[in-house]
C-alpha cells in the first residue's frame, strides 16, 4: 500500500512539474517570438539613413507588439512581463507613434521601477519626450538617470543619445559636448566609435576639414564596427570633396571602386564622384554618373540622393524642368514621408503648374503679337453717333459694325489682362519655387515696363523692390520704390514700403512728418514751429495732422506768446472747421474764456474813452 501511495505521489508531482514546465515553455515561447520580431525590426531600423519606416518594417514592429501583449494578458505573473512592456514601448517609438510610446514608457516606469531595463527604458523615454518637443522634461529625465547609474555603457549611450538629438537640429556646439562625453565614459565600447565619427562629421559641417580628418583617424582607437569602417571611408571622400581636394577624392574613390571588399559602399562612392563633377561644373559627366547611380541602385537611399542632386542640376543649370520633375518624383517614390520627399513633391507639383502656365503664356503671346501693342483701354469705344436719316438696311450694317468693333475691343482687353497675369505668375514661380531670381526679374520687368495699361504694374514693381532688398541692392530697391511713388502714389504696395497703414495716403504720411518736425521744434524754435503748423493748417486741410496743428497754434498764441487776437482767431478757426473734432470741447471752453477777457478789455477801453475830461487848471 505504501509503495502504491509513493508511486502515485511521484506521478502526481511529475505531472505538476510537467505542467509547470510546459506552462513556462508556452509563455517563454510567446515572449521569445515577440523579442525575435522586435530585435529583427530594430536591427533593420538602425540601418535606415533617415528613420523612414517601410510598411513591411512597421508590420514587424506590430507583430512584436501583438505577441508582447499576449505575454502581458495571458501570463501576467511571468518574469518576462517587464521585458514585454519594454518591447511595446520601444516598438511604438520606432514606428513614430510617440504619444502612444510615451504612455507605454510611463506605464513601464510606474510598474517596474526595479527592473534591470529601467535605466535604458528611461533613456529612450527621454528621447521620446524630445521627439514630442518636451525638451526640458527630457533633460530632467536624463539627469535622473545620470544620478541613478554608474553603468558606463548606459551613460555613454545616454550622452550619445543627447548628442544625436542636438546633431539633427544642427546645434553643433551642444552635440560636440555630449559626443565628447560619450567617448570619455564609453572608451571601451563601440558606442564611443560612433560618437567620434559624429565629431568628425561636425568638423566637416563647420568647414574644418583638417580637424575632421584628424578626428576621423581617432576612431580606430575605439574598435569601430565593419559598418562604421565603411562609413569612415565615405566620410573621408566627402571631406576631400567638400574642401575642394578633388584629385585626392577621385584617387581614393577609384581605389575603393577597384576593391571588391568595398562593394557595399560602391553606390555611395559613385554618388560622391557625381557630386565632384557637379562641383567642377562638368555637367555632362555629373548627369552620366548620377544617372548610373539611380539605375544601378534603384530604390535605395543612395539613388534618392542621386535623384535629388540630378533634379537640382536640371532645375538650376540645365533648365529642363520636365526632367527635373521626373527626378523629384523618384525621390518621393523612394523616401515617401521624409522632409526631403515633401520638398520634392512640392517642387514637382510646381513644375507641372509651371508647364501649364507656360503653355498658356505661349498661346497668349501669339494672340498679343497679332494685336497692336498699344492696347485699348476701357474708354476706347466707338463714340460717334449713327446718322438717323440712313436707310434701315444701312443702319443695321452700321450697328453690326459698331458691335463687332466693340466686341474686339473687349476681347483685346481680356487678352492683355490674362497675358500680364500669366507673366506675373511665371515670375512668382521662378522666384519663390525655382529660386531663380534673375529669371523672375526678367518677367516682373516685362509686367512693369512693357506697356502702361495693365493693372499689375505697381505689384510687379513692388516684387522687384523686394528682390533688390533681399539681395542688399539698396540703390536698385530705392529706384523701384521711387517709381511706385511717382506712378502709383495711392498704391497699397507703396504703403507697405513706407510702413504705414493701408488706408493712409502718401499725403497723410507727408503731413504727419511735418507735424513731428514741428513738435520737435516747438520747445527750441517756436516761431519756426508755428510756420510749419500754419502750413499744415492751410495746405493739408484734408489730413488729420491739420486739426492738431490748429490746436497747437491756438494754444501757443494763447499760453506762450500771449497774443490774444491770434489765439482767438485760431480757436475760432478750429470751432468752425472741426465741429466734431476730438479737441472741440476744450477749444470751445478756452475760446469762451478768452472771449470774456477780450470783451472785458474792450469795455474797459470804452469806459476810459467815454469818461469826461476834467478842465485844466488855469493859473
């Protein structure tokens, strides 16, 4: 009996153990799959040049999230729950879902403050906050981690992370500080080599080629990976190219292209060769080389880079806008959601709009060429009256002739209006979209000077004024401004140049200037100030400054010069001229008081005159 009990107990224990093992295997297997998908996706993400995530890569992160969620929901007591939360937060970060990632990082921090993954998760939490533009909070988080850990690798990763964020924002001084910190604490890790590589890139960005080469050589001290060694070779070529050392760059490129060991960077080297030809203005060679890169590395990031430079070459030097649009579209196909793709999409769209407008301009130019280039105005209609004594048939013919002529006049006006509107649109595209100011100036000047009958002349002159100002050509800008002032004194564009409200006329600006001049003189040279105030009162009656000038005149004659007659004259003038003026009540009270004084003085004088004279004493 005892033996039976023992056997049964052993069997029961074995079954329980087997269940536990199988259970552990089940949730470990679920976690293993989640981690496998995550690590594969993360490895692929880190090879991306611009963090642009493809649909296939996004799907891998989604699968990792799904399987990690299973661990959390089905095995909440599992030892891998914290790892699963970490995978979910990181996957959302890599996908660019920063708000969801923030929530998941914060859940992790609350639930697993003792997890071995906590410090690293909080480093990435800081990165995520930075992406959300919450930079102060990100730094606060990172400082906490700096104080919590003595793990040199984690500190180096933290410094590298901060440096990367500053580097992407082109804040090179701050980036350099943190990259140097990363090399100091992470000297025995490959992360230090990555930081040193960035230091060399910063030197190049700041046009310090010798320092860049020096810091590039230092990378060998930190045991760089094979991938980083490839990037180092390409960066050295870039340094030579961007510093104008073309022969050195070409020799190095040819050496690497002839070595099968460098096959992974052949595309990048071919691109650098194309850019050298571009810098040397050998456009045929540049087009040939960049086209080769696009064809040989179709769909790769290096092909997008080559397409962008080729598009810019077609735009700015060759002026073949159709070919430029093809290359811009190729960038969009490869990069999809990057900032450069957004730029290229807009440029391609503008080229297509330009082609449509340019074709319209060609048709309009033919119509204009067939018209007398002294186009009619709206007032140029046939004004002669038809004789009433003509035969009915003759009268009908005359009416038809008149109507036909009037219709031609109207059609001619419409053609010219559309023609100059189209010229103006072409000019705007050249300046704002194609960055070709000389071409823009050519078309703006056609609008401004070709004929005096179109309504866009002041607008075109203003555009020319802005271009001259942007180019710091003050003399030319003033020339355009003076032309607007001479030909279009009431133009809203003149108001913009003179920085006055749009409803303020040039005459009002002049009056305001005189008023300010008088106000500056009235304490030191009152008589000169009065002369200006009187000019304003008499010659600028349609301007607001005149009302104030009259008020000043009355006040100064009253309180400064004690000239009763002139004071009363100007008070009375104000009351008669500005019955709704802003100073009316004050002026009326002052006038009444002064009038009483004048009346009193007049009565006193009259009494003296009427007083009987005493007879002279006779001796």
